[in-house]
C-alpha cells in the first residue's frame, strides 16, 4: 500500500491541458466527424502518423523558428534517441510521404487528412493549450494554383458550416526560392536600421528569422513593421502570377478575402500562398481558427525529391470556443444523449434483454438505475432526454409484456416484450 500518497492533494491535469467532458467531448467529436465527412467529399483520405517523431524531423523545419527553438517537448527515450512530441502535423505526414517513396507509387497530388493531438510548450491562454487538437489536410505533389484554391475552399467550407459565424480569410504570398531570400535580406537590413525600436525577442529574430517580427504584438515592433517593405511588392513574376490565379479562383468560388502582407505563419517552410482564417466571434488576440499554406521545399528538406505541397491546420479548441453559444443553442446539450430509457421495477433479466434488443435495433438506449424507485427512474429518463420510455413492472413481465410511453405525447400502451425494440423504433421514426 502506498500510504504516503493519501496525504497528497488529488492529482490535476498538467498545466496547459484540458479535459473535454460531455457535452464538450461530444462537440469535439462532432467537429472531427464533420471534418472527416467533408474532407472525404473533397477526395482526401485518412492518414495516421505517430505522435512522436525523431527530433531531427522538426529540426529540419528550421532551427530559427520559435516553435523549434522554444516550444517543443523533446526527450530522450530509453535507448538514448532524441524524440519529440509533434508540434504540428505536416512534418510527420511529409516524412511519411518521403519514407514510403509515395512520389513514385501513388497518383499525385497525394491528398490526405488527419485529426489529432499536437504539443507545444507555449504560455497557455484561452483556446490555446499545450496539448491541442488539429484538423489537418495536405495535398502533396501539385504546384498549380488550383490546388491552393481547393485547400482554402475546404477549410472555409468546413468552418462556414462548423463555426457558423462571420469569418475573415487572410491571404498572402511568401514568395519562393527565387524571390524570398532577396526579400528577407531587404527586410533584415530594414530592421537592422530600426533595431533600437524593437523588443528583445524581435532583436534576436533579425538574424535568423526576421519575418517573424511581423507577428509581434508589441506596439513598438508593430510601428516599425508598418513602414517595412512588403513581400507582395517584391514577388518574382511566377510568384505574382500564382497569387493572382489563387485570388481569381477564390473570387470564382465566392469567398471574400483580404490580401494581408503582414501574414507570416509560425514555421519557416512556407512558400508562395499562405492563409489564415479568423473568427469575428473571438477577441482579436486569439481569433485565428487556423491556417496554412504552400511548402514547396519541405519534401526536399526531409530528404525527398523536390515535390510541391500545400496544407492547413484548424484548431479544434478555438473552433469550440468560437461556437460555444451556437452549438449549445442547436441542441447538443447534456440532456440529449439517449432516445429511449428502460425503466425496470420487475427485477430479473427482462430489462437487460430489452435494452440489448433496443441497442441492436439501432436505438440509443440506456437504463436509469434499476434498483431505484419507478419515480426516480422516470426522472432520470427525462434528464437523459429520452423520447421513449419502456416500463417493466412485475405484472407486465409475468404476462410477457411491457408498457411503452412516448414522453412527447404522454401516450402509453402495452406491447409484447419480444416486440419492444420494433415498437420503439417505429415510434421514433
Ligand atoms: Zn517584438
Ligand atoms: Zn518568386
């Protein structure tokens, strides 16, 4: 016996993690189900990759990024290998694409989606956790702007239905190997001239990752970047044409957007199209529901032949936060969990058999504490949101019957025990 444990306070979930209890757990599941259905309709198929990867996979994303430098959960396993809990999904998916030689084995683009946890040691805030869930889609092996439009359309269409509120779509281009390096140099020398006006973090970013300064919320840094050179003014001709084609496609599909030259996503690997989707239902500091972009160099960075790719990730916790009112109003409340409740005051196995028959017939059904009084069980049935109640009294069961009651109308009648499932199912139709 571990007696010493009894004096400790009860354990709590680690900082930055969250329990999704019903009905929030059900809302999370509904998001995942909705995303799965839509992604499949767009021709994306499910991929599962490990939650842990060799640390090297993420180091290749760029050692200068904040995510890689400061936010990864990295540890040595028992064999002395350095492993990291994935901070995002794309790197592992691209690693799997390269490892399994898919570039030569499957039709391209390889279109996949995933749903799962990622881990970042960030300061927790509302809707942002250290263990967080993302809905993710990737299309690898297509350089054309049409796939960019498709990917953005999938993200927007999902959020239009799931979020239900006002969305803002921000689009930018990060340029490519031909124009991004020269722009980064230009941007860096601009920042060097204003170094004393920048916060300490941004001072450190100038050398390795100057574009991240655009993300800084510090008013001084924002003032500096207001007048900074804009990447959209320095795109090479092919990048400019690519961006135009993406915007034309979004116009054709009726999506409103804003070209936002300040938009740079957290990881270094983005090229050309990047986008972010914000919710008007959330505060400005935490209104991003997700985003993504093109990563034409990433397959090569992870050891494959040069292969373009694009994808996005949407944050489940943020979406739940944005829809907190809407979803509850739509009726996924704690009460609405079962269709039928079996109330038993007869004893024996008739209630077990009736419950089993209902569930086999596809009715969501439950008992309500069969050792309790009829009155207590009926109260539970109402609290569980049941529409139909099956009542098993000693007299009924002795005669091979049960009472079924429709709680909507109050109507009640006797049916044969063997017909309970069919009768309830019929009444629910
Ligand atoms: Zn700053
Ligand atoms: Zn370019």
